[in-house]
C-alpha cells in the first residue's frame, strides 16, 4: 500500500512515469516468454492484471498470487524512491514465468489513473483483473485530524478507487474482475480511525453499484475487507499496547497474515468465482462480522 505525498500529479508526469515503467518492463517481458511456455496451463494464463500499491505488504502478496496463477501483472507504486521495492515485486512475479510492468504515479489524479490503464493495455494488450489496493492510514483523534491529512486519505482511499473503477467500467475485458481492498474497521468501528475508515467506507457502495452495472458482461466486482495484518502498513501508526489489544480481540489471538488474504483475492480473479459479485468479504478471523 502506498502513502500519498501529493494529490495532483500532472498528465505529463503520468505519461512519463508510464514510459519509465514500461522501459524496465521490456526486459522482463522478453525474458519471461520461454518460462511461461514451459508451465502447465494455469487458471489465469493469458490474463493481465493491474495491482495498485504493489511495492510491498498486501499489494506485493496479491501481485505474486496472481502471477503464480498465470496472470501478467502491472505493478503500481507511488514515489520514485520506492522503485527498488516495486522491482522486487516484479522479480517475484517474474519468477512465476509471467510478464511484468512497473508504473509509478499518484493515483489521486484521474490523469495518472488513465495513464496507468494505458500502460497496462500497451504492455499486455488487455486488462482483465484490477486489484485496487493502494491506501493511506492516519490514526488520531477525530478533533485533531489536519485538513491536509484528511485530503490525502480522501485522495487515495476514495478518489483513486473511484477513478480506477471508472476506468475499469470502460476498459475491462468481458468476464473481467475488479477486487477492491476495504477494511474490517467498516464492521468493527474503532475510535481514532475516522480519516482512514471514513474514506474507505464508500468502497462498499461503489462496489455494489458497479457490480450491478457490469454484471451483464460477466464482470464481477467485489470488496475484500481485511482485519489487522502483520505488515509495516498496520504497525506504522500503532503503539505496542494497541497492537496487543487488537491481537487479543481476535479469537485466535494473532494478527492476520498476507497469506490469509492473498489466496482469497486470487480465487476471486478466477473463472470459478463468476457467481460472487457485489459482495464485501470480511477476512479477519471473526474480529468483526456483519
């Protein structure tokens, strides 16, 4: 998941980032062809996926899981200084014998999201799966939320999701998949997360609406709402006491792991998940239910 520093990337910068990402991807594309030919048929062979916020944490897990099932993957990250992490994700995907591309940009800009979809289509020829994973978290008292921090959370947690889903509605191949990453805080309300959960909340309604609109084309749209996952994204704003409290709130007395969530995302991308659409799946060890 990515942290936004700004929310108005220009189209010119977006296009430059798309080209920059594609340049590195070219070597990966050329190197992976033989490996893919030597593998047995997999559920997502021939499919192309976009995963936002895929430089590390859950996003990396989603990208690698889709690659392991045969999908080519465009790996989005936000800032130039995280390029090395995005390249590591690309390397792990490449090991699965698929093609990869890297795209850098601020998804709080509609122009950047358009450029990302352009880059995926240019590299792979289609867009079949979109995992909207990029997110920003801020924890603190509601009364103390700075205007600029709320705007940043709004840009990545709400606007970026909307912009990407709008592009998916226009450009996703028939029988495609949209998988939006929400949060279990939407069913287990906690204090101090208003900026995060409040800007994630629209995901559920956007998911339900788009599922209804695209269902006739065989496209499914779902939301995954993870609980607390043992990653730097979760630990960043948390004290040791808060981590202990959340851990003890789960019946299994542990935090979630990336491999608790990634297989569910991968399954939703498969043809077998064709009858699951418009749903929010709460994956949190019963930390919260609805």
